[in-house]
C-alpha cells in the first residue's frame, strides 16, 4: 500500500542509511531530485525454464532512460511496506505475475545525477503468461545472455541494468 502526503497526494518513500535501515521519509519527487536521499527499491530478475532472462523496455513517459531495456521488475518500496510486499506489488503491477519463491541475490547502492537507491535484488523462475502494464512498459521479452550482451554493447540498456547484468555474470547467476 502506498502512503501519500496528506496535502499534495504525492507518494511518500522511506529514507534509509547505507545499511538499509529506515531513518526518515520524503516525497517521491524530493527523492528523485536529491541524490543525498537514499531510498530503497526492489529489482526482480525473471528467468524462464530455459535460463533466458526477461527484460522490459521502459515506457517513453519515464523520467529516466525512456525506451531503454531494463530489469524485468523494478520499483520503490513505499513507506511502511516490507521488501517482500514491494516485490509482490511491483511484479503484479508491471508484469501481471505472482511472485513465488524469489531468491535474494544481493544489495547495493546505485547513484545517478538525480537520485540514490538502496537496491534489493532478487531472481525468480517463471513459466507463465506475462502481461505488461503499458503505462510502465513498451515491450518485454526473454533474452539469452549472449543477446543481452549485445544489447549492453549497443548501449540500449539502462546503466543500472548493465551494472546488475555484470554482477549476475560475475556471481554465476547467468
């Protein structure tokens, strides 16, 4: 459940320390314009039974990297929401899938010119139907590691995804 500011109706996000512990809150807009505000997000890498990785092409309405290919599921953890609750909610919102037996992989801090995120990264195998949310995603598909490597080389993936893809390879998940 997303908590909203009582006057503006804007979503409220938790602010965390570098260990992921909550230390405050701020509006989504403030978090996206102040890189000193570390806020938590979830990422879910979805693999099919053949070992291919699902990627989404970001909507052209996104503030950052519109039209770029990115992690299957990614989103903010709302104020008062657990990591698992956010993971389940985001997977349902973005891909219309139910999260089952997600495997925690790693945490890291990602910073760009607009924001800083404390990323909780998971993977899951999935063999069902995926129905993308057109408000968030232009397209989606499963790709082999080799195909993704070409996408990374052609700079059509988000920098954050490129970083995670390299971590997934380094740690032997791909």
